[in-house]
C-alpha cells in the first residue's frame, strides 16, 4: 500500500531535524520507508533500476520543496567527498516568541476568510497553521475561550474581478476591464493602474489611476463586467502613500455633504432619506400626502433620488434637479 504524502513529508522532516550531520539522498532513501518502496525490489534490471532512481529523485526534490514552502529551513552541504547532504538545524527552525491579543488574533482569522473563494485559500490556511503550531490561538480558539456576539463579522469576496485585481495590486501591473457606471446603460473600457482594494459596507472597491481620464478613480467591483486583463509595462504614476478609498466612496455616494437640498417626498416613501433629513415639514391640504425635507447634499444624491421615481420632487438646488432629470431621461432612453 502506498504511503500517504503527509506521512512521507513528516518522516523526511523528522530525519532532517534529528540528524547532527548532513544526510545524503542515499541515506535518506534507505531510512524512509516510502522511499524504499519507490526503490523497488532488489535484482531489478539496470534499465528498471535507473527509472526507479529517477522517480525517487523527482519525489525527493518535490518533498524537499514542499517542506521549504511550509517554512522548514533545509541546508544543503557539500561533503569532503563531494557528495551533497541535507539537514534542518533546530536553531534555524525555531520560531521567535509571537504574541497577539484577542482582537489581533480574531482579525487574522477574519482576514484569512477573505481568501476562502480565491486561489490563495491554501496559502492563507497554511499561514494560520504555522501560527497555531507556534502556540498562537486564532479566531476559533479565541471564540471558544470567549464566545463572540450573535453577529459574526464577515468580509465577502465573491466578485470574479477580486482575485485578478488583488494580484495586480500586489504585482503593480496595469489592467484593462469593462466598467458599467450606475448612470450608464452600456459598460465602458477602462485602463487602470490598480493601487488598493478595500471593502466598505459589504462591497469591494478598487482605487487606482485611470489612464484615459488621467485622474484617480474608485471602481466598485460588482460593476466590472467580463474579465480583468493584465497589461505589460510599468505604472506611469507613483502610488500614493495613503489612498482614501472609503472617503472617496462616501463622497461619491453622497455620504459627505457639501450643502443642503430641499425635496418633497410622498408620504410613506423614501425612509433612508427621511432618516438623514435635517428637517421634515408636513405640507398643507393643497399638497395632501407630501412632506418637504431638508437633507444633506453631496455627490451621488441624484442616483438615490432617481430610484424613487414619481414619489420625489427636487426643489433645490437647481443643479441637483437637473442631474435627476438627466438620469431619468437616460433611463427612459435605455
């Protein structure tokens, strides 16, 4: 019966950690049962023996690379006779003291959950396992000792554009994608130098340099259509030390007020706007069923008002009224 790879890796790691001198491949092959099986029975033909030697060499090199990927420091030492030996010194494979408080440990566990739908799920899981091996409790261990509230924080990352954009941000690679603005019927091609991804109110946003518009822009990932394609070449602008993604999104969403607006709302409609209202006045008999509101006015308010259709009337400012009318006309044409 073939020996499981996990057991083979464990035996190889124990051999390398337990020796005081470098061990050659020949010695390791003779000491580890899985490698003995790969060697086959004695008395095989020269051709068969050479093939099995080649299979062992490939298996050993893969195992050695896997252990190094897991964090084991393996030294390669050339002996007096010129033969190569391997060992893993204990002092080189001992982690320094690592301390996280409960909040930091929970944050690490939460961050790892972001990669559950991405290709980096294995790497994130491996990193957590290394921390656990060092004696650090992480999210579930912290929660077991101190149960969390009924609401468990989660960071969704379901958009197909998330992973290629995350890798492009890391590698500083320009990208091209089709983007559909909230006010547009058809998507537009965008050439972007991606800087950073950030989650805000359950949605992921990309901040970067829009080459066509020669300006900083923020893009909502759910509005990216089709594939994100990487482009060769370096960035044409420097990446800022601090990118204000949330502040920019808040401004575009109308969360950052630059003034006030007066609108009329039909009774029983527009509750999110009513919650933000500075004043609400019930109108007289001539306008039965309507309320007049004074609300904070920022960029993006017109999009919220358009969704209310005939249940809202913009009184002022004039530019807000014009923006709402333009959006309604665009919807009617689409």
